[in-house]
């Protein structure tokens, strides 16, 4: 088997990484050409424009999935399809993009929901941020998977959780507690005061919420 080399710009300067294979992921874009959208006057600005009901500017014509250019994820397309189908049948349904889980199935895994700290500040929020490392989580230590941690971003005034971001073992499963918290507009206290089983990985989310609320219990402070 041959060898591949990639030159990257790292924090400590440019370096070359050698590997057996290189995976290049440069993103995706909607492919709407050839669908005849111009013929029926559907609004297509590089992606099919839809409202929260997944309906285009032409009544009774709906679009879902990658062509609408939102989150290009299978579970999002499925949720959009359900919203569209319900509206086609006369119901009233709207797509909620605020509480959409985003996962990367690498090792360690990455999972996120809601706003980043930067996005929250750009949106005008005064933020409260909490972190907890899996290196301080008992279950992660027993699994010998202590890389990564959890970050919670909340509104400093109301305590409402704005985003939760995770890197570590099984976070693609753990993110759904965070999604539910976002869906229910939960606060830091709601998550911090919830009893989590011990020892579990999900205790790290409770600890991160406690940290953001200024009530940290088990977070190990760095020596100065």
C-alpha cells in the first residue's frame, strides 16, 4: 500500500503528516439544476427557498433535504419530510432548526446543538459558559476514554441554555439530553439540579451546567 502526505498549517507552524489514506471533506452544496424550477417559478437562489412549513413560494409545492440548503443531514431531511407531509395533509407543522443535533462519528466523537459561544455573543447575548473534562469523569476513566469534554453556553441573565458542545466517548448518544434541554428552553439550573446516575458519561453535562452557573462541584481547577 502506498503512502499519502498532507501538508497542514498547525499552531506551531507548517508540518507534513503521512498516512495510508487521506479523506478530503470539503462540504456539499444543493444540486437543483435540471429540476425545472424556473418553469414553475419556484424561488431558487442556489437552494430552494422554503418557509418553516417547508413550503416554497408556490403554494402546495414543498421541498426538503439537501436542496433547501439548511443542515445537510439525514435526520434533518427526515424531520423536514414529516413537517412537509403533515402540511400537505392539512395539518399545521413547523420545522425547528434551533434544536438540531449535529454529530461527527470520529474517534473521539463530536456532537453539538444550538449556538456556539461566538454566535451567541453575535446574537447579542451576554453569555455564561461552563466546561467539564472527561478526564474528571469516573465512567470515562473506567472506559479508558478520557479525551475531550463538554461545553455549555447559556444566556447569563436568564440562564437559558443556548448551545451545548461535546467531544468524547459516545457523545453522539449523549447529545440528545442536550437537544431536549434546548427544545424545552431549559435553564442551567434545570440541568444542574437534575440527578444523573453515577458513574455515567452524562454526569459531565450536569457538571458543565454547574460550572456555567458558578456552582461547580467536581471541576479540577488548574494550578496557577
